[in-house]
C-alpha cells in the first residue's frame, strides 16, 4: 500500500507510520462492544449502586477482628490461597462485611469488581449476566481498563453473540484470556480482588455449584487466573459440596462468621449507640424516661435473643424507632414476646419478632397476596417467556400491585402500614417495594415458622393468581371497548390460556372462565397481533378442561368440566370457521 500516491520531490527517513484506518476500525469495534455489553449487565449488582442505598455496612467499631483477618489476606502478595470463603447463617452480617471490604479496597484501588446477589431481585437472583457484569466493571476500572478493557470490548464488538453464550465461554473469553495477556509481574500493582456476596441467593440451586466450578477450574489450571476471590454466603449443601472439591484444598481459605469474632460484644455496642440515637431523635416525647434507657439488662437480653444475628437487632431498632409510635411502647412489645418451649425453629426469637410486626395488619389474607406478588420472580413458561418482552418486568410499585390485584387506589398504603421495618417502601409510590431481609422471606415461605403468615409461592398457586388477574383484565377491556390496548394487555390477550392450563381448577377460576364465555357473545375487536392467540386459546382451554374431567372423581365436577369444555370448543370453532364470534347464532 502507498501512503503518498504520486508524491514527488521529498524524502522521509527513520520514521514509522500507523495504519489509522485499522485503529479507527478497532475503536469502532470496541465502542460497539461497550454498547452491547452495557445493555447486558446488572448495574445494581455493584457495591456502589444507588438502588442498594443505604448499603449494609458494618457498624462503626464492630467486626474488627474478621475485617482485620480479611484485610491481611487481601494485601498479602505472598499468600498461597487466592480464594476466601466467609460463611455463616442468615442475618449474621456477611453482606455488611462484603460491602465494607468493597468500599475500603475500592478507595485504595485494589478492588477489581463486585457482585451482590439478591433472592428478591429477579435481575440478581440468577447468574445469567454475572460474568458480563464483572467483565464490564473490569473494562471500566481506572487501573485495569486501560490494559484489558480494550481486549474485552473488542471481543464483544467482533462477536456480540457472546452475551448469549454459556457462562463458561463468557468467563474464558471475556475475563481469563484478556487477563492472561498481561505480564505476570504487572499484577503486583493491579487490582485483583473480586468480591461475590450472596451466592446462596441464586434461586437455581445448581447454578451456585456451577459458578464455583467455573472459578475453580480457572484457578487450578496450568495457567491460573491471577485474581483473588472473596465469596460471602451461607454454607448451603451445594455450595459446601463445591468448596469441598479436592482441587480447592490448596487455594482456599474458609472461615465461619460466628461468636469467635465477638459478635455479642459488637451487637451490644450497636444496641447501646442506636438506643442513644433513638432517644435523641424522639425528644421530647420520651424526655421523662431515665437517661440510661433501656438499661444494660435490656441490652443484654436483646443480645441473647439475637443469637449472633445482626439482622435481629437491626429489625428491632427499626421497629422501635418508627416515628408514628413511642419507642418505649414498641420496645415493651418486643420484650413481652416469649418463645414457647416447643418452638423448633433455630431462629425462634426472630420468627416471633416478624410475627409481632405482621400482626398489626388487619387484612391478613390480602397482605399475604401482596407479599406473594412482591416475592414472586418474573413469570417463566414454555409457550412464551415474559422475561424476553422488552417492555415488561416484575414491577412491585404501589400502583402496579393495586392494578394487578384490582384494589382501590390508595389501598396499598393501609395494607402495608406499620411494616416499614421489614419492607422497603419508598416514598415515591412509582418505585418498587422490596423485602428488606432474606431472612424475612425465608420466614414467610416456611409454614412451620410463619404459621398463619405462610406465603405459598408454589408455581401452581402463582399461575392461578396470574390467570385470575388476566381474566379480570380481559373482562375489563371488553367492558370498555373504546380503550386502547397497550403492549402488556396484548400479552394478556395472547397468553392468558398458557397460564390457565398450569393451574388446578377451583371455584373462583371456574366462575371467571364462565364469565369469559359469556363475554364472547359480544366481544370487542382485537388487534391483529392478539386475536389469533386469544381465540386459539379457547380450543386449548377446551382440551384442558376435558382432560381435567377425566381425572376428577366427583360426578358433579365431571359434568361441569365437560360442559365448560364443550362451550369453549364451540366458541373456538365459530371463530375458526367465521373469523369472529360476534352475533353468531350457532354460538
């Protein structure tokens, strides 16, 4: 290639030339890669995400021993172990330690990336975007980005389909291979710490072991990945089995977060300081109580009840400190809770605390329906995956739940009143309501612990709730034929039957299907994209009802189901033959 075509009369010596076109192409590819990668990450998984504010930090002056142990391991460049597993029970403070470590080592430019899993967040309760999010943080890291960021982004720009590849391939091509391009001696001055918190909160249990296997193979191969991992989670069976693999023996440190690290004295310090703060915040309402309220005896009583769980005392302080109540009265309620001798739960005091908080709600059945909706992840089903719809996500705001459950506007405020110590209820009612602590969700889904507050999250129960909502929505749309149909409502019309066939028919659902059949006699015109799916569903429901009629024992139910099947079959045939059901004499 000639750089200066037909040039005459000059010479160039001792010079070099860069192919600017090639550099521009590389930059364009990297920019494309950055765009693709950013669309496939979870920003809220990072330690400094605004959505996680306020993050669960260690209380000042507490956890000093365990933090010192971890700090020494992180900064020790001569160490032989490169993975540290910090484990302990729910509520022991693992996430607070992980957060504190992230903040501290981000300041000294030692943190490469972080990921905080969360069972109640459908974007963070699975590993689908885990390595993509880690790769993005590495590419944007001020120290690592200039060295390996370009390699990561160029790879994605050339092969954008990698965002849909297996986790194993993503890890290998976006993290392992770029890191291996750096000289080994350069890592002494580069960030190499990756913090992973809450691995046990992956709802797909097998994925917990899968992620650890991927990391283990990268750390124990012929060319080990030059990265340190701090992994904080509960010792669930699959996680424990993965860490017990023989290949981990020489590269793994493990330590249990228990009373050996002065959790009782840390909890006592937290309670003393927080009760002092509550006294200041609630002046002059409690100015008449003794200055040392609630007294060292009460402090130690709460310490004993906590059993090493920071989650217990944090919930107590939030409950006692709610501004609508007197702290002294709220504390008395807590202290009057007595654990029955036959209570088998290992978290008896925490269970009774949650029960006491929930007892203020006067509409228990409605509250349980609301909690089930908040906790349930985005719907997955075989015929269509709602998670793939670009305009749909599992929204848990006041207005959305009121619409989903057909509640009176403003009803959510009364249902959830007094539950701010266990639920994240934003002042802006357009934002999502969240479960504050994983231990609260575990309490709710265990019938032995929660009793009358048990929340059934079984797939069949959830699908029944979805189906009833969809049928009510269809009836509303048909009763208001001039209303435009939006993207979500079109989904409802196309896929209502797919959810229905995943339920067992009860009286409420039977009545809703009967109402739908009656509505068909004068049904509104549907968008082309929804019409085929809606009416094809009539035939599917007919087959489903007929199948159920063959399996039930009571004759009266057999007859009802067969009649329902016949009605929907006739309606489907009318539509199939005439392309409509309106005003059909044969219907």
